[in-house]
C-alpha cells in the first residue's frame, strides 16, 4: 500500500517528512492540504489530525503527525537516517529537538509573518526579535558544520533532514546562504543527493498558485 502524506509545498515541516520519504525510496504520494483555504481547520481534517497541522502520514492503519515522529517511522521501516550507533542515534535526536525549538519554529513563523500576511499587518518588532534569535541559531549550526559534511556521522540523517526544512525556501525571512559558508556547503551536499527535490517540486502548493 502506498503511503499518503498530507502536505503542502509551502510547509517546511511537511518538507522534512516528504524529503525523508523521497530519499528513503519508500512508495508515497502527496495529498494536498489547502491550508490557506482553511482545509486544515475543517472537521474532516481534524478527524485526521486534531492538531490541525501538516504533515500527516497515513500508512494503512497507521496515522502519524509531527515531522520528527514521521521521520522516526521512516527510520524504523527502512533503517535509514537514524544514526549507525546508539551514540549517533541520541545525537540525531538532539539536533532534531534543537531544530524544532530553535530553528524551524522561528524560521517558519518569520517566513509566514514576512510573506503571507498583508503588509500592514506584519509586526516589525516581532520579526526583528525573531530574526535575531534565528541569527544565533544559524551561528550554532554553521559552527557545528565546520569541517563536517553532515550534522551527525558520515551520512545524511534525520538531523540534516530536519534542520534543512526551511532553508531551501526562496521567500525572505532573514537567511542568506552566502552569509553562512558551512551551512551553504552542507545544503549543497543535500542538493547533490540523488532524488533530492526542492519543496515546491516535491509537494503540491506554492505561492505562485495563489498569486
């Protein structure tokens, strides 16, 4: 049975799950959720995910939400992306938790505030404060990646798949690859993996569709 991933191209969290599925080689198909049209708030979708969020993975009788949990499930099924030793497995989870708290949570919010709200409703002070927190997070990641090809170990893991979730998006939110040479090199490593796709090529739904 083909896995279904309820997602939208504009969601960096959905991208984390979609990219893990795509690079794992598992059979899957995207199911578009029209977030901006209110689909995630519908009673039908809330029955699928009471949190009203994407991504949602449906694999037969198994339904999972939250990108980190979906990545763990893909690792359980394929043996990929989880780290090769108990020490690496713990380190992978450390970076996934860090990303969810320090990087993606801030990047997703700032990107939304700067691009998807009407200009007269964009809170400049909130954006500036959050961008400062993001700059600190970029510095942590860039420093860690000095002399490393991957965040943990010698191959791509869920740590990489999580931390890159928002960094390929073209909309401005205070991130420019050229300012962070180690992050830039690491993102190129990910782009060069066979099967890699940009979020707008991997999942349905982009700002151009709503223009």
